[in-house]
């Protein structure tokens, strides 16, 4: 899966998790919905791990330090990406 498709899939999981969260606000005893939300969260974590393994940080965190320097800037900048790699 390329970078664009992987991001799109993560965003779909984010949307579904948010919808389950809103649903559970009004249906707190629906154990099936709660189980499905936990399943989606687990699958999303795996997708983010895959993204980060292939393309670097998905979300910039304060923990991205190598020694005494900030390492997030070591990744390609938005204008440095290869257009062919992002085609669906």
C-alpha cells in the first residue's frame, strides 16, 4: 500500500472510531459496539505502525529526539516527496 492509500485508510479508521465514540455516548451498554471500537483501534494502531515503518512519523511527537537534536526534520519535507510513490 502506498503512502497516500495508507493515510486514507488511517483516516477512515479515525472516522469510524469517532462515530463509535459518539454512538457509545448515547448507548453506553452496547458491548458489541464497544468491542468493535476496540477492534478498530487495534487495527488503526497497526496501520500507523506500518506507515511509520515505511514513511517516518505519522504524528510529530516531542519524543522524536536523537541525542540532543530534534530528528523529525530528517524526514523528507512535503515538497521533497516522489509523486510516483503516492499514486493510487
